[in-house]
């Protein structure tokens, strides 16, 4: 019904609107139907819970393994908790409108504001790309190269029992020792994993249909061992493909959506619309700068599929391990220098403080 | 004893660090389990104990156990003959349409019967026979394939491989259905599967499970009319497997779609959409109902991070310049210009820091409640321009990969250490200054602080009282 009304008003271009919204919805996790979107624009209360849930899914961090992104997760919290989280998340990301914070906690109202919030998230950055990248089916073997991966997959911290009372400093020393030991273990395990990967890559050389890869990854080799898992992988791949195709449809048609969002909100917008025309040029430039202000080591971000290739083999796309090793070595040197400087500063400070008690010999440990 | 609030904070920090490390370890263990399990089927001589042998950094050198001796070569040759015979028999089988001719195994001459000979077998690779040859991975043992038509569908065992058997390690025989389906196949469709295992010898082979609905693939049978695969002849150390068609199609479609992500970034409709989005954002800002510069806590944090990196890079560069010894006036001039440039950049960064500080103070931005979450929704900001499809990281040897991974971990560890160092400095130095130096615990505290802050907790100093000799 609403569809017909919209068509009547705005002509052919809007016929594409439900299609665009449907594509958007399919790309998003837990995306509601286009009808919900339409109702939200009219601030209908029945659209609110679905939009709260959508925003919650979009804004909350993924579980640890990241792969189990099923919409009906049994552990998703109650609506009130979701509302609370969405509000604080948007606030901390800089959502500019106060109206959101004032919506009731039971999630019964505010669909229009939520629709604005969603559009704001979409307009600000590559939200869809990031969501899809987070849940991407990983077919290759990857080594985590940047902290973003480690942090993103850590998930929310479990509440911890804090030590309440005063603690002996030796407990701290013990914890430090434990940490050092854990790192050593980690490095050993990592070395083993690399050796195993190397073997698997060698053994499956020539087996991959994609020549540029040349060998299978662990996940692909697992297909042979575990067909049930293989079926599940195939399902996940196919559903991801469907989402990707929906995303491409969305991008082709999103202008329609933005035009829809631009009009018909009410009198508060008209004055603003005039003012915003002038600022557009400046804003574009600022946005562009924000993207360009990437880090010098941008290429070390993001997961990369490991491919074993003989050293003599000619070029082709892909980052060479040797290059990355060079980058990491210089980073290591830089960090070691920083740590060394800090430790020297500490030593100087301690020396100064130790002057308060003369008559003592401070014998440094060997090797310093 | 440290005061309670200080204790709480420090213990919390250290436990955070331990948790982060433990999480990495857990993920690594998961991957290790999978990899070990896979390799166990290829390399049964890997010790059965879970802690697999130390990383073989030099994979190009086969472990001594794999160097074939004369005896082994002889056996391998016998095996190859048996395989060839099996292929001939099989050809005649399919011609004659006989489906239940049993190929028996003789235990003693190391013959195997194979409907489809697909054992990853060192034998064939070493012996170098042609058609029935399959190139196994290094270290894989010859295993048998069950013959079709064996009445009970049991796996025959190869008698002779005791020398290479690895003890009585019981192999998982796998679900019984494998056996049945093995006996059933023979039709001119893709081969279902066959387990390559020896019962009782404890030598598992590769396990290709038959799933007719899952588009069976496995492979590499020499001369088998049903085989989908071709033999590998150029890779003595690898086996040839072929992934199922459905998977290949889905995977290639997947990478194609991801590749289209970056290509859709630049087009006219995208520009129009970008303009519309910018206008929308502008409107949102103007109807905010809130005063202030509109910077979010996440944005401030991100920018502070960049500035911090800038600071350390600038300092490092400056120290480099200051420690350099200019040989002539040109170099000195170059040095001077660099330092002046660094000073200008530093000034701008400082200015930005002050702006950010003012913005934060003015807005009273609340940090994200759970501490780590902002990252989760906006990972890797530096990646917006690059392609979203998974990119490749090419390595040429296991050693290189290990070096890379170790360096990566070392960098992460150093970053954590630096963070902890700063936290400990901030908490412990005030304690040392405020505690009474003549008190009993002061020396203990100093010694511990020195160890933690100056030696990374690894070494301790000794304090001696310097008694004047009377």
C-alpha cells in the first residue's frame, strides 16, 4: 500500500526505492523488511524494536570466533540492554542528535530517529564493507598482522573479580613473570603452526584451481577430511555471496535512498537545507582528507591470505613476506628504542631517589 | 605492601595483558589442532603425542627416517608393480563389467589391491613409475585401499609394512559407511571414496569420505575411467587433490564479488551518492541539539593514536639527525633543514593536541563503556582505499614465515611491554618517593621497582650495606 502511494507521488525513480532498501536489508545482519523502513520514516512505534535490534547487531562487537554470526543468537540480550548499548555506542561515535539519547529505554518508540541513526552510520563511512569484512568467510590461512584484528576479535571483557585488598609487590613480579612465560609459549606455538602450514602448503601444491594461489589452505584441505564441515562452509559461502550481490545492488541504487531520506521530514529541515548547500564543498574536502590520512603502514593492515611460492617465481599481486619482515624489523627496532629509553629514564629516576639513603651499594645484575 | 587502589589498578592491568595473551594462545591452539590433525593423515610417523615435534624449520631436508634404504626401495618397487597390476586388473574389470572380482592382497609381497590407487605413497614417488604412480607427500607411508567387492567390506591390510609401521597406534577406522560405499561404487561416475587405512597396523592414510550429494572429488587414480583428477607428475612431494565443483564455483564467485567492491568505488552514481551523503551528514550536525565540535570519543582516540605514532617517529628521526656526523657543509645544511621541518610538524601536532584536549574538555566525552569496543566496529581505518578482497601474502619458505610470525609477535609484545612500563612508572614512582627511605620496606620496594621497571622483571639487583671498616 505504501509502495503504491510513494510511486504515485514521485514517479519512476522511487519504484527503485523498495528494491534498494531490500538490498540494503539483505546486506545488513538482521536487516528488517522494507516495510519497516517505510513505517520508521513515519515514526510508527511498531517499527522501533526491529530497528533497535538492527542497530545493536551493527554496533556490537563480534563474538570471539567471528564466524558464528547467526541472526538469532541465543545469547543476544534483552531489548532494554540492546537499547542501552546502542545509545552509548552511538554517543561515543559522535552521533550528533540529542533526540536519540532521550528515547525511552523500553524500545517502544523512536523508529524515525533510529532510521536517521542508521542513515548516519551509512553515510559516515564504509559501514557495509566493514560489516561484511568482519564476517567474511576465510578460505585461506592468515596470520594476524595488526592489532586491529586481535582487538576486534577479543569481544567484550568478561567482568573480573578484582583484587580488593593491598597486594604485595612480589605478586606483581610474579604476574610479570607469568606474562613473559606466556609470550614464550605463544611464540613457540606460533613457530609450530608456521611449520605445519608450510608443510600443508607444500603438500598441496598444484591442487588449487586458482593458479595465482597454487596450493590449498588448511580450510580447503579440511574439506577433504570433513565433508560435513565442507557442506557448512559451502552454505556460508553461498549466503555470503548472496549478501555481496545484495550490497552491489544497493550501491547501484543508493542514490534513491538518499533522496528519500532527504525529503519529507518536516519544517525543521528546510532552513537547514539552504545552509548546507554552501558547506558541501568544504565537507567533501574534509572527508577526503580523513580517508587519506591513513597510516604509512596501511598495507600491513587487514588479513592476508598466506600463499607459498618459490622465491624465484616472478611477480604478481601480493605482499612479499620479505618486505613485511623488513617493515616489522624497523618497527621492532623503533619499539625497542622506546622501551630502552623508558627503562633508562626509570633507572635515572631510581638513582636519584636512592640518594635518599646513602651508605648502600647497589649492585646491578649482570648483562645490563 | 602496596596501597589498595594502586594494587587494584596494577593487578587489573597485568591481568588484562595476561588475558590478551591467553586469548591469542587459545586461537593459536585451535588452528594448531586442525593443522596437526590434517598432517597426521599425511605423516603418520609424526609422533602420536599431542605436542608435535619442534617446528621443522628446514623442511627442504627430509628427516632422516624418510631417506629410503635399499630394502625400502625394493619394497617400493614391489608395491609399484602391484599397483600397476591393479590398474590392469581394474581396466579389465570395467571392460568385462564384472564388479565383484576381488583383488586379493598378498601379505608378503607388499602388494595392494586398488580399485583406485590413490595412496599417497612414498613408494611410487621414489620408484618413479608412470601410470599408476601417485606422488605422495614426503613421509607418507604406503597404505592400502580396500578392494571393491570384498564381501564384508572390510579393509584389507597390507601385511608387509610392519617395518614402517609406527607401533600399534590405533587408527580411527572412520565411520562404517565409508566401507560400504567403497564396495558399492564402480559405476562410471566419479569415484566415491575409499579409505586408505590399515586396520591393525596403525597407519592411517588419507581419508576421502564418500558423499554422493557432496559432489565427490577425490582422486588421482591412474587409468581409472572415473577419476576426475589427473596425475601430478611434476611435484614429487605433493599429492593432487581436486576440490569439489560446487565449492570452486562458490569460491570463485566469492572472490569475484569481493573484487567488485573496490571497482564500484569510482563511478558517477557513486559521486552523486557521496554528495547526497555529505549533505545528509551536514544536516544531521546542524539539527543536533548539542553544542560542541562534534568529535566523538572514538575519533579523538583514533587521532590521538596517530599523533602518538607521529611523536615517536618524529623523535626517532630527530635523534637520527642529531647523532649524524655531517662530513661537509652540504650535509650539515641538509641536517638543519630536516630539523627545522621536524620542528614545524611537531608544532602543528602540538596545536592539534591542544585542540583535541579543548574539544574533549568542552564536550565531556564519555569513553565507550566496555573499554575495547570502539575498535570492533571500526577496524583498520587505514584500509579504506585498498581492496576489500583478501590480499595475498607471499612467502617462500617455512623459515621466512616463521621469522615473519615471530617478528609480528615480538612487535605486539613490545607494544604491550611499553604500555605496561608506562603504567607501572606512573603508579610505582610516587610510592617510592613518598615512602620513608629509612623504613624497612623501602629497600624491598626499590629493588622490586628496579627489577620491574628497568629489567623487565627479568633480573634483580643486590643491595649491600656499605659498612665502613672500623
